[in-house]
């Protein structure tokens, strides 16, 4: 896969991201379903990286989404790729800290593997402002987003995007195969990228 998947992102505006945020704040069920499909796997992955068991990770994912629902209106897009992921990681990190602090309070000085995890492994992860496994997390988010929006575009538009952005073919070559001008290929690609950026809230 080409790393050019970020190409064409720079013109996404704060207004488009705010549109999705507004839908979420208005408790639009479809918007929240899309949001969960995109971001629940990421939040769950972060909790598992903190050495939580599957059930604990699921519970913390629910808690993170609860906190997000109360704070979403405070998020302001910066125009920097990954800003929403960084914001979401900040919330996830707070929830994880509270979880392990609560465990320590409950366990006291008892020798317990979970307490050892908190003392030895988790603090380093929680001190970092950058989300863990950022590159893999980003790739997963991109492809979940692409699956979600695939049916919203005509086949030629999608092929123009996929072949230029994912397969890194030239607009000229793709246009020749699809009976499109190179300019039309670039415009089609731009449309898909803008929609992807909007869904990713970046």
C-alpha cells in the first residue's frame, strides 16, 4: 500500500469535522454507530496494550465512549492529521489511570500481578502524549473508514481514488484505463479523500 493515503487531506476544513461532531452531540444514532464502528476497535486496542483482560478492555471502552459523549463539544479540530486521535487518546489515558489507581486502592499492598503491571509497565505508556502503535492504529482507522464509505461512490470514482492513492498509479495511466482525463481522476480522488477525512474527524 502506498503511504500517499494522506495526500489531498490538507484542504479538509474544521467545519466538516464539526458537522459530524454536531451530529454526535445531537445524539444522532447513525452518527454514533459510525463513530463506534471506526473508533471502538482503537480504544479497545489501547486498553489491551495496557495489559487489561478482554472483559476489562471492553468495559473501559464503554467508559471511554461515555466520557467522550460528555466532552465531544470541547474538541476543536486543529487541521493537523491525527489531532482527534490524540484527543481521544488523552481521554483514554485518563480512564486507564483511574482504573489502575482504583485497582491499587482496592489491592493495597497485596502482591498481585495486576498491581505489578501498574507499577512497572503501564506508567510509561500513560506518560506518552502520542497514542500507542500510532502507525498501525492509523492504518486500521483508514481501512475501516474506506469500508464504511465504499458504497457511497460510483465505481469509476472509487477506482480513480483506489488506484492513484492506494496503488500509487499515475492519474494519467488511471485516466486512460477509466476513460477519464487526469484532472477528472484527481477530482474524483479528492472527493473520496475529503469524505474519508470528514468521517475520521481530521
